[in-house]
C-alpha cells in the first residue's frame, strides 16, 4: 500500500495547464492575506495563520507560480506562549495579515496577534491586539523571539524601509484617534529597530478611497521618487477591494487615484469563479515588471468554498492617472498626475488562466500528499489548532508510525486538543488513514477529521462504548449564533451527538478510515481487512463545513479521552490525501 501511494504521489506531479499559461490560485487552500518580497531571483510569501501552530507559513518560489512551503515564522512554542499567545487563543483570532520584507541581509515579518480574551468584568470588551516583529537571516528560519511593539494600535501592520535608512511602522486606527485599536484609518510612525520602539510623531495618513470603511492592510512603496499607500477596504466578503493613493512625502498628504478600486470583484456577479478579491501586496521583478498577489474565494458552490481565501497572482503595469486639477493662473488649470499601478490590465480582475510570468518556466501542481511517518520530524505540511500540549505526538515511540496521545480535551473553544492536519486544497478530495487503536477506557476515541473551527467539523472515529467498539460519525455544524468573527467561547460545544454509529463486533485494533468529497456529497468509508473491502457508513451534503469561510478547512487526525485522564494513544501507519483539480 505504501509503495502504491508513493508511486501515485510522484506521478501526480504534472504540468497543470498548457505550458504558456498558469492557473490561479497560485497557493491553493486557506492561505489568505498574502505578503510578498523578492530577494534576487527568489520570491517569498507569508500568509495569515490565525489560531494555528506553527504560525506564519512561508512559501518560496523562483517563478511566481510554483510555490513550496519551506517553514514558519512562529515555529517554537516559546514564540507563541507569551506576549504572543497561541495557547488558548480564540478561533478566528491569532495571527492576522503579516508583512514580509527584506533589508540589508535580514528578513522581517511584522504582524498582529488577536488574542480576543473576554473580560468578564467588562462585557463585550477584549484585550488589546499585540503587534510584533520577528527576524531571520533566511526565510526558512530559525526566526527570533517576537519583538512586541508597544503603543502600536490596530491590526495588519507594515514595515517600510526608505532610501535614507529610516524605517516606518504602518498600522491602522479608529478614525479620529491614532492611539486606539481599530480599523478605518492608516497611521505611520518612525521605528527604531535597535530598541524596537516607535519614535517621533505619529501621523494619520489616509482613510481610504471609496467606502472609507474597514480600511486596513496597509503597504507603503516608493517608486520614481513617489510614495504609494496600498490598502484593503470594504470588509473581507463580496465588497472586498484594493485601493491606492500617492504622495510626495511618506507622511502624506496622500492623494487618491481616480481609478480606485484598482482590484475588486464587487462589480461582478456572485456567480463569478472567484470573488471577495482584496488584501494585496506588490512586488517588482529584477527586469522592472510588477505583479500583485491578493486573496480571493473560489465560487465552488453557491458562492462558497471550503478552502476559504486563497492566494492569487495578477500582472501589473503603471500608467499616469490624474488625481486633481490645480489652478496655475487666473485662466488656466493643469492636471496633477501620478503613475499608478493598473492590475490585470487586460481584464481588470483575477483570471483563472493567465500568461506565465517567465515563459521558460512551467507551472506544476501536486495535490497528492502521503506521509508514512518514517522521518524523525514532521513535514511542514502539518499544523495544530493552537500550540499543542506537551507529549501530544511521537514519531519515535513506534517507528514508522505517528503516535497521537489521547488528551481529555475535545473539539471545544480555546482548547488544546490532540488534533493535527494539513490544508485542504480542493473541494473534491479523498482523505484516508490507516490507524491502530485499542481503546482501554469507556469513551476513548480516535480517527480522522475534516475541520474548520472548534465548532465546525466532521469526525470519523473508533470509540469504546461500554465493552464494545463502535465506528462513529460525528457532525458538528456552525452554531447559527456564531458569526465568522464572534468569540465562540460564548457558545460552548457540549452537546455533540453522533450522526451515525455502528458496532464493530470483530474489531481487532486495526482499521482504515476514509472521507471522500465528490459531486456535492461527503461519503464515509471504513475497512477492517486491510483495504481489500470498504464499507460505506454514511453520506452527507458537503455544505456542512461551508458556513464559516473566514479560514479554510483542514483534513487531519485526532485522539481524545473525552474528559478523563488517559495513557492511551492511537498509532497511524500512514495518511493519504488526494485532491481532484477542478480549476
């Protein structure tokens, strides 16, 4: 079985489309809020990771279309267990909208941790966001411990390195108050990188172009001696958009380009193949060309996608645009213009099929993943919901297997339960695992999972109920009272019922479990004879996980003792993921 799967894995690395074009998204799956930088011939992208650990995934490319996950900015528990807290962070909290930059031999990532702890003494009040910076000599790491920037409100920070050596921290604030957390306006202040402190006066730069609502995600660039401020505007759903303004001075005033928004899908039907496009970053190539990366949601079904917001690539050209007219005499007015970026100049939107940035390169797509756990360390593909507890897993306890230890915690808000997964990259897929599990105590449970949140998941598992072993399908949909940005801790997940459960009278401790998503349905299979014969347990609509789109779905494995102390564990011989490309 292992050899077959490995052969399949190798075979699946094939050109995605005709060799003169590439297909969006360039990084499929839940990788939103992309930020990009170039160093020589190398490109690097960092994305939001929210409550997941390791956090701040970093991809590398030589050609802008083939990307490899090379590591994480937050890869040690010490980085995420102090001022930056990913231990008991709220779902949809955690790491938001990072920026990656390079300057004089050092890589920088600046971002926000939204812990969102509820203060019981102050209803509807939360702790302040934490803005911090980490550095490294190579993007693959290691990255340093976080430098918290005190007195920096808001979210989605940016770092701008000017030609004169000065460095500026750029963030968001509530309009009218540059010291308050919030969004709607952009501020900037000089940053002392030796002391990791803000210095000098703070300046409010801009409140956006069209909506002047939800203005966030700022990036400053300098081109042809002019400063450009790029922002996201309009929220994260169908009205999401990218706006830009220009100035002769880093602190403004910034003048709005009349073609704003420079990227959006708000004018398109919700039936368009991708929507909610926004939150972008620009990169200049060595030959002078420009490209933009931005997030967008695939419209797989009724405007929704289990992959959440993904990273897309568009070409950019610069054209002169008038920002205003100025009077030069009593009878004469002249236009004031700047060069502004024009995104996707042929169509003005994110296209699925696009010309290759480098004609001598080809795009390859591999949506097969197989892990037989023969390595000493986990591959970068794996992540946990929050910083895992000590002794959550082992690759040495049973060589050639991943041992996942049972913990009392289950899928519940702010809990560090024993679950780990990889990013789902296509709506149609198969996720399979071979598990060895002999539960000793009543209610001990382990299996495979598809999950988006603490309160939004599907588990296919083996559980001991009394003296019998049962195969159990658990379906937990999003609570109707919980929105994408609501603290789900207000809605305890303590009433979970099995969708279907059957006894396994001849269970000998070894089982194959499989979840398949095809043709608008999830199907659930198991085999107790080594895979010679599979039995279908149940079938459900595949929209069970589509309600919470703020982040993408993961496929994974889990183990729990359901509230009791346990020395139990589940051994996974291998796992296999296969996606079916519909792009």
